[in-house]
């Protein structure tokens, strides 16, 4: 189970990203909605804080979630 990211934090990440994927720059006008991603995964000790969150398109978020 994943911990919910507070709505105010989500808005801050999206605002910082200006509506574009922070990895590849793709604007959020694609078929799949962009998602909030932990840059350093929680399972690796990453915290839910603005500095460790990124606005990611579906493709980039799935790539970062690939098994190691």
C-alpha cells in the first residue's frame, strides 16, 4: 500500500513542472495522465517531500519503476 501524497504537495509538484514531465518535457496533453513519481523510491528510503517528487508522464514513470 502506498501512502497518499497530500493534495497541496501534488499541486506544488505540478506547478513547479509547469504541466510537463520533469524527465522528458512532454506536456500533459497525452492519452495517459501524468503522475507524481518518487525520484528515489520509498522502498529505497526516498521520502515524500517536494525535493523527491517529480511530475512524470506514463512512459517515464513506468521506465523508472522497472525492476532492477
